[in-house]
């Protein structure tokens, strides 16, 4: 996997700014499977690649009570999937997908008096996809944000916005990624859906913020989202094998209450701070005339942590614990119900500034390596036909980063 980015900003004057960046992402994958049942040797070779190149630029200008920003983005995506099988099943599947995306946006940050800032905006996006069936999609996404300064330390924010989620290329590819030696409810073959439509939503949000005098913030808020053509992954039993593919399952609703806290404890220990956030969620979905929750939605989650800054050594280190509650999905359209127990992860991290240009970072992710338990049940005509329980130990990994800014 390769990620690369090149960006720049230019001050044309005291009130004008131009920003741009170029991005490139590359991801290659390859897998080989070989089974021998004594009479027949089956092999499967999977190769895939994904390429993204994008460019974007923006122009900002301050005019009296207005701060206007406009910009454009272009992006080209390529995906290749090759699956070759020999043995009892002989096949050679090749899938090529390409997408060209472009967007334009305009927003205006308007100061109304001393305490109110309004930010209306609109975005236009067009996507041209070429695969088995070519699909052109374009849409407008308006938004309106408001910030009311209740006092020097208190803000009230409100917003309403339309968002559109286009299917990923992998979700449109009908290439079948299968395993010859393992296939069950929790480990199905994976394929896409060329008929998948975009998912759109209208979101409303309200949030209160309080800033502490000694650094830090406390906020509480919530949002409500009305979703059309929700994309979910459904698993079905086809010719004796389980196959997972994305589907537009129906129209849904999601609301959430959120709390966030960042607080300096400098008065107790120099450089010490704590942080935390939590969210409670509730969903509903109407699919084929049946109401249920949205698949895989956790009821609540929270994150708590502590960090310490040693100014003399330009070193910051800390720990964070994240807990994700379980979920209990009802029976979906394919007759499968899934439940998962809650689990937590503990991370440790440190950042050291080497000089004015470079910063070195170390992240130790998921030190506890908790076991994730998933129970899946398949029903036929309302009668329980199969139960599967998987206990998967989550993995520890680490990340070393070197940041430079010139």
C-alpha cells in the first residue's frame, strides 16, 4: 500500500489565499489457495489492484463580513480483479472498473452582528463509472451551518446538510472472491452488486460547547439523520456456499447523543491532561415492509484517555481505552440474524519533536488483544436452521511515523 500527498498554500494578498494538493493511493493484493482431497487438487489465484489519483484546489477571499471559499476536485480511480481457479471448478474471471469524479463547491461564511456566523454552502458532484454497465451520477448537496457565540467561553452550533455516499468500486464489481477451504456464515464468499445505487441522507445537528479558561473543551450535542437507499451487506446461501454482497436495503433513521471532554490538569501536574468522548445511538430501517434496526450498529461507545507533555524533552505520551458495545441484529431479508458482544481496545502512544521540521511518533495499537465473539443464526421459513459462534482474537499492531513540515 502506498499513500502520497503533495500540497501547498499561497497568500495572494492579505485577504486572498490559494490552496492545492495532489494525492496518489495504490493498493495491491494477491492470494493463493491450494487444497488436496486425495483425488483432486484445487487451486485459486486472486490478484487485485486499486489506484487513485486526485487533485484539488481552492480560492478563499475575505470581503467585509463575508469569507468566501470556492474550489474544485477531480479524481480518477481504477480497480482490477482477477480470479483464476483450476481443479473441479475451472474459471478465469477478469473485472476492470474505472471511475472519474469531479466536484465544485462554494460556501460563504457570513458574520451577522457580533455573535452570529452563518455558513451556507452548496456542492455539485458528478461521477462517471465504466464497468459492465456504465453509470453517470450527478447531484447537488446544499448545507447550512450556524454558530452563535453565547459568551466568550460558550458556543451553540446548528447545521442541516445533505450528504451522498457513492458505492465503492469494490462494491460494484461482480468478481467473486472465494475461499476453497473455508465457507460459512461468518466467512462467506464476497462479491459486489453492479445495480447498487448511491445512499443519500439529510442530517440535522445541534451542539453546545464550553471552553475552559485553563485550556480544554466540553461539548454535548446530537444529530438526526434521515437515510434513503441504505447500503448494507447481506449474506445468502447460493448453491451450497455463503455469498456476501451489498444491497440497497431500504430507508432508515439514525439519531445519536454525543458528549466530549478535553481538560487540562496543569494545576495538579504540569503538562497533564485528560480526554474522553461517548455516543449513544439508535437506528431504525424499513426494508420490504418490515421494520428493524440497521445492521451492525452499536448501541453505544466511549473513549477515555490521559496524556502528559514533558516540555523540556519535547515529548508527549499517553494512553487511550476505547469500548464498543455489542449489537443484536434481527433477522434480515436473507434469513440471517447476527449478534456481537462488546469489546475494548487499549492503545499507548508517544510523540517526540526532533527539531522544528521533524516529529517522530510511535503508536502501540490494541495491546489487550481482546476476543471478539460473534453469533450468527440462519432461519429458513422462520425456523432456526443453523447457528455459528466465532471467537476471534483481535490483533496487536504498531505504527511508527516520521512527520516533516517545510
